[in-house]
């Protein structure tokens, strides 16, 4: 039977990775997308997922308008989850409208849920936006469209009602039980899923040119954080805290998704997904949902179930604070290679305390690194340099902190990452910039669209107050490059490799 629903993921096609030039980023689809497709299939609507980055690589002549014109869907859903996707997603929306004038176009995901009113006001081709959890709402929408009944009863939907925009209440919220029953593994509904798993589930950036892409893939293998083909575990929803810069903390979930607490997928279901990841061709899994680091029982139970199943794979565990020793033991005995990431955010404890409710000091961090290393886990330390309160000296302090960690962790690999924290829609510091000592450069959906359009200069979306210098963020990042480059031969000398690569690949000298 031909497809009746089309779901799409658009990566950011005009990203730029310093030495390697123009590239695609936001390569992972929302983990919820295959589950949405599966729910639609189960409701009787054959569904196909398209990843426009995969299409670009596998079918270079692919034309979205022609594709939908050949087989116009009843419903087309696009995931506008990460704000970086905004421009490419709107372009895809326009292409779909040209090819299939009558398909109902709905958006969903984090950015769409935070900026729904403005998106509907500024992008006339969009018919509706599902806010928050999508699996029940999207099925209700397909049913209403098929039966041509009113959209007023579709939960969580904002939609055009003649000349007005109507917001139906957020009346459908998934529960721990319901999210444990979803089919996240339905990658078979994605066109070219093998290519997606092999080439898109790992690299942050996929350069557009082949030689650069090869260098990037090699670099990712040698220095990358996760394993090559990593399956992200859809481990839960919501959050237990509100970090100052994060658009997905407790406060944002309450405000935009109606969820006041967090929920987790059942340990047995996660263990089953980990087993399935091997059959699907992934070489490791990534756990990035750890709302209670002080109470690790949930993840220990997951480990015990995986160990009992006899499945072996690699694990990249993002710890939301410092990991509990019992959890590290369980991870190390269950998985082949274990990489634990910890985000001090800033080497400066005052800055860290301001942004991170799950606070730890530098001494505790070093002790935790010692403990993880003694058990055989590799570590990644992540810094988000350029935060208010930091100075041009901060990158050097970060390197010193990493050196102190390295000194107590022999025999394991310690990587460090520094990345600029961008403004995210609906984050606490977007809502109260004064309280955080910043001035916003991105506020509206149009600002986000412009920030991600081709040719836009790479900016963070805010300016730290009282730095007396317009390009302060850029300066601090350049300092970070000097001290914490991820390229070989070392964090301090990598920037020389970067310069050589830039010259070799003749990419314009651009920041980051
Ligand atoms: C796990 C996670 C990740 C994982 C990947 C998750 C993934 N592939 O989905 C990793 C660690 C790789 C990651 C990376 C990034 N992340 Co992240 N991540 C999260 C986290 C912690 C949980 C997300 C999650 O698993 N949700 C549960 C799953 C099952 O639901 P879902 O996929 O969101 O889908 C549901 C709805 O969103 C909706 N929906 C989604 N798409 C669509 C489409 C349609 C048509 C409809 C109707 C509905 C719909 O329905 C789905 C089912 O109910 C959130 C913070 C939080 N606590 O929520 C941040 C968060 C989503 N990430 C964020 C960011 C910024 C990023 C990065 C850009 C960071 C960076 N600079 O590199 C990258 C992007 C990487 C990429 N795409 O390639 C921001 C997004 C803010 C914004 N508005 O843009 C968040 C909110 C917070 C944060 N700062 O981390 N992330
Ligand atoms: S950054 Fe903080 S608020 Fe955001 S998802 Fe992680 S722990 Fe939650």
C-alpha cells in the first residue's frame, strides 16, 4: 500500500566545521520520530520517514517537491526539534507545499513547541503544530483528516481555523508506561535506513566535499566521543532540574510540554532496545538521560538486565553530575567499552554553580575522575566556554583542571571538549537575560531563522554584558582553540593541525 503519511528530518545543511569547511550538522533524527511513524502505521496509515541529509548523499538528484507530487500524503509531519534545523525545515515545508498543495503540514519537537504561535504567524505553509508529546496527537490528527472531522478535538494541536490560530489544550501526555511501549526501533520505516545508521549516527559534522568527509570520518574514529554508529537510547522525558542555559530543563518542559516531572522508560525495555541495537548494525549505545545521578538504581537495573541477556556492546553514558561508584561498576562489568561524560561546564566554580543545579566542586570532580579511571572507564570532560562570569583566562584554567584530572587517571583515556553554548528557545536565560548578565541577539523565531540561514555568520545568539568588547565570545573561543583543540597531536598543539588543514582544504577562515 502506498504511503499516506510522510515524516521528515531536515539537518542543518549550511553548518561549518572549522578546518573542514561546509558541512551538515544535526544529523541525528529525534529519537521519537520512528516511534511516531510506528504509531501511525499501527493506526492504519502507511508511513515513510525521510532524512533529507541521507537523501542528499544517497539520491543526489532527489527533489522533495517532485517526490511528494508523485505520491501526495494525507499528512506530512516535520520535526522542528533543534533550533539549528529552523531554516532547512522551513525550506522543506515550502518545497512540500509546492509539490502537494493539499497535504496537511504539521510540525513538532522542542523548537516548534516553544515558538508555535510565531511559527504559525510567519510561515503560512504550516497548517498546524503539535506541542509536546506527539504519538497520540499525531494519530488523532491523521484520523480527523481522514474522516474530515473538526480539528478542535485533536490534543496538543495549534492550528489555523480560518483566519485565526486556535490552540487546543495540551491534554495528552505520555506516561512512563506508554513511553515504554513505543516502537523506537522502527528504522525500517526510514528510506535508506542502513545508510543512516552507518554514516549519520555519530559524526557531529558531515562535510559536503568528499576528501573533507573522509578526514572528518577518520578524525571522528580517532578522537570522537561516542562509538562510530551510536544508537541514542530514548531513555525518558522531562528533566529533574533547570540548568540556566538549557531549553529542555524542568521549567521549559512545564511551560511548553505541560510536563512537571520526568519519566523513564522501563529498564527491561531499555535492555531490549540495547539488544536490538546490535541487530540493527549499531556499534554502541548512548545514554543521555540521567535525572537522578545520586540514585543510580534505574541504570544499574538496566545494566543487570543487559548482562543477563548476554548482549555485549559499547556504552557512552552522559552523567548529569558525578557518577555513583556503584553505577560505574555496573557499566564496566556490562559493556565492552565504557565512556562516561561529565560536564563541569566551566572550570570556574562560581560560574558552574550559577548554571548547574546539580553542582560539584573541582575537588569532587577530580576524585570522581580518579574513581572512574580506577574502575577502567574512559572519560570525557565537557566545557561550554564563553559563559558570563568567565574571562579570557578561563580556557587556560579549563586545561589546568583537565591536567589535574589526567594526573590522577592513569591507564584510561581522558578527552576534553569545549563548545560554545548557543542560545536556545525557551531556556531560562532566554526568558530572563538580565538575571544572567547577557543581552539577547536572538529572541524571535525570525531571529532564529536568520541565524541559521545560509551565509549567516556564526554567532551564539547573546552577548555577555560588560565585557566591553563586541567580539568577546569569539575571542574566548579562540583562546579555547589554542588550549583545548580536539585535533591531534594534543589539545595545546591541535590548533596548528587545524591551521594546516584549513590551508590544505582552502576553506575560508571562519570561526569554530
Ligand atoms: C537525549 C538528548 C540528546 C541526544 C539525542 C536525542 C535525539 N536524537 O533525539 C544527543 C545527546 C545526541 C543530543 C544532541 C543534541 N542536542 Co539534545 N537533548 C536530549 C534530551 C536530554 C532528551 C531528548 C529526548 O530524548 N526526548 C524524548 C524523545 C523520545 O522524544 P523526542 O525525540 O523529543 O520526540 C517527541 C517530541 O519531541 C515530538 N516530536 C519530535 N519530532 C516531531 C515531529 C512531528 C511531526 C511531531 C508531530 C512531533 C514530534 O514527539 C515525539 C514523541 O512524543 C533533551 C533535554 C530534555 N531533557 O528533554 C536535549 C535537547 C533536545 N537537546 C538539545 C540540543 C541543543 C542538542 C544539540 C544541538 C547540542 C549540540 N550543540 O550539539 C545536539 C543535536 C544533535 C543532533 N541532532 O544530531 C536541546 C534542544 C533545544 C532547541 N530548542 O533547539 C535540548 C532541549 C536540551 C539541551 N540543551 O540539551 N541531545
Ligand atoms: S542541561 Fe540540565 S536542565 Fe538541560 S536536560 Fe541536562 S540536566 Fe536537564
